[in-house]
C-alpha cells in the first residue's frame, strides 16, 4: 500500500472542494501554501508552518489557537541516548509539522503501527513543535548528569521563589520540553503522543498542559483576543518582524554560549485565576486592576485600544502600570493560553487561568526583575496565584540534516 501523506490527501480533497481543476499539479502544493501571517481568525487550518529555519518555529509564528505543552524527565544516564532522542524528535517534528505521519508506514500486522493514526485525514493546522532544555538537564542536585554542566547557558537561571508563589513541583520544571501549538487539539495530541512514544526508555512525561484561546497577539495583523478575565490580552505585546522583537527575543551573535545564538529562553507559569472572586468584583474594580477598559481595551485616559499608555493616568498598582515595558525598559514576548482543568475538588471552584509563556533573550534581565515587581505590588495578585513554573533554553532552528541541540553536544 502506498502511504498517502495527510497533507497530500487533503490537498487533493481541498482542490476538489474548491472546484478548481489543477491538471497535473498535486493538490498538496495548493492547500499547503505557506503563510506565516495567517491568523486564527481567518481559519488557516490547512496552512503549514515551515519546520526548518534560523529560529525554531512557534515563537515568531503568529500565535495559533491551541496549545499542548509537555515537560519530560530524562530517565537514561547515557548522553548518547539524549543525543539520539533529539535526533529522532527533530526528524519526527519535521514530518509531523508538515502534516505527515511519523516514521515509515506499517511494515507488519503483528507489530504496533509506527504512527498512532488519529491525525490521518486532519489538516496540518499550522502545527509547530518547539523544543526546550531545562536547567536540570545540565546539572541536577549538583550532579553533572551528561557532562554538560560547563555548557549551561548563564541566562538559563533557576527561577527564584517569588512572593505568593504556590508552586506544585509536579507541575513545574522538567529536563526537556515540547511546546506544541496549532489550530486543532487532536493534531497537537497526536504530535505529543508520538514524540512521547519515540522517547520511551529515554524520557517520561513529567507534566502536560492543554491551552485554548491564545492570550496574545504576536503579529501586526492579528486581532487581540480576550483572556478568561474578559479583558483584551496582547495589546502591547512584541510583534514579530520588528527590530524590538528581534533584539529582545533572540540570543544575538554577541551572546554566549555560541550554540544558543538564534535561540531564545522560555519561561512558563501556570497562573490560576480565582474566577469566582473576579466575577464578584465590580466592573470598576476589574478595570482599576488591569488599568484598561474592559470593552474597548483602551488604557485609562485614552480613547482606543492602541493609544499609548500614559503612566500618569493609570492606577499605580494596576497591572499595566507595573508591567509597562517602556517605563521598565523590559520587553518580553508573551505567547500564553487560557486553560481549564475542570474543578479543584478541594474548593469546588474552577481550576482555570492563564498558562503564561514568555520568550526572551535573557530571563535574568527580563522575566525575573519584571515578575519580582509584579509579585510584590500588582493589584492583580488578589485574583491570581502562580501554581506551576518552568524555564527552558530553546536552541536555534536547524537546516535539513541538522538536529535540535546539535551544537550543544558537538
Ligand atoms: C493571569 C495572569 C495575567 C493576566 C490575566 C494578565 C493580563 C494582562 C492584560 C489584560 C494586559 C493588557 C493588555 C496588553 O497589553 O496585553 C497585560 C499586559 C502586560 N502583561 Fe500581563 N497578565 C498576567 C500575567 C503577567 C505576567 C506574569 C507578566 C510578566 C511577568 C505579564 C506581563 C505583561 C506585560 C509586559 C504587559 C504589557 C505592558 C505594557 O507595556 O503595556 N503579565 N497583561
């Protein structure tokens, strides 16, 4: 049986549905036209995001609508196993993100199928897979596990404890992580499931987080979505394709270590929102907490969403007064998602909030000082609590034949 790639199959179907006859041209080329700038609003599910490039995809990529984040513990003691895994993950990701199944087609009826199959017939859905390396891959409990301790990037700090943190260690940390983003949760599940299978014997899942409804816009043509507090989120985010973005997100040519150049540093925080408390607060209190109007997204004292924030006109303990990027001279890329994991049985309340993801060039100069300030003074603290945390070095992208993290191990 000739394997039909999901992409090619859908390409043909897509062309037929559109009623366009393209003689001799494979439909795949039509339906998979690459468009970085598609927005979730425009229903871009048939689009494919290129896997190879100077940077890993899933950072500057226009934020997709869904997230499945997975953090792994490495269980092997052999450095070569970790290298082999990163090679195998890179190959698998190059296929999965293009809408193809992992591995070769089924060879035998008596072995389990190479690909688990649940994404067959689905669109590639702008899937991106972004890989990160946690501090504990380099040193854990003072042990240099894989001879990598001396190569640990200085910006890959252990995050300090912040006031009011209530971190669950079972939902924090990890030696390796994969951020899967796309527009179809089943495509994301398929990707993480198959990467986990490939990693069997080398890694085990430590924690995972599903997210829906992006809480940021990361390009100039995306509209601003709303978070679970009902406010527009992402108005003053960094935008891909700008100098400010490049200078603040990517490890630069002058930054050490050399193997991280073109990479970035990711911080994740599982932030629970006390939904019930928020819902009992007046509109006035809610707006004072954020510093923006709920309906329009305009900052206090301004008429519309993108009017610049005037720090003199917003309450001084409001979230946007304290996080103001120009005043702080701290810019980060926010790329988080709303989440809900049912109810918290201890309190009978919704376990929901914002899975915060930030990308930056140096967390010691960006996330850490900013979060110190917010944790100490932000009016938002009455309604939120940080319950999970992670920090990862995200190596640069690869060209065909290369593998993620290759230059770390070289
Ligand atoms: C559940 C937690 C959070 C919620 C609900 C939230 C919500 C918001 C909202 C509604 C805005 C205004 C719109 C915008 O410019 O995007 C905003 C802005 C911002 N937030 Fe948050 N945020 C949260 C956590 C954080 C954290 C943990 C950080 C960083 C440590 C952060 C950093 C920022 C920054 C830098 C801005 C833009 C400030 C500016 O320059 O105008 N936020 N956030």
